[in-house]
C-alpha cells in the first residue's frame, strides 16, 4: 500500500523544508507515493517564491 501525505501550510517558511526532509528520511518513506504541500496564501516564502 502506498500513501500520499498532504501538508496544509500558512507562513511555514521556517519549518517546511525541515519537515519534508524528515519525512523523506523516515524508514517508512518507501510507502509514500507523494508529498503534497497546500499553501493557504502565505505572506512569507513558504511557496518558494520571493
């Protein structure tokens, strides 16, 4: 069984990269088919933009 992880975010520039890296290093990561980050119109660089 494969799973998808959906992460809702709002102004998470400081934490989102660390969270995704942690999830990718988790021993169960081979079960993860995709990680979807859904941004709630952040005012920081959560979406990777300027």
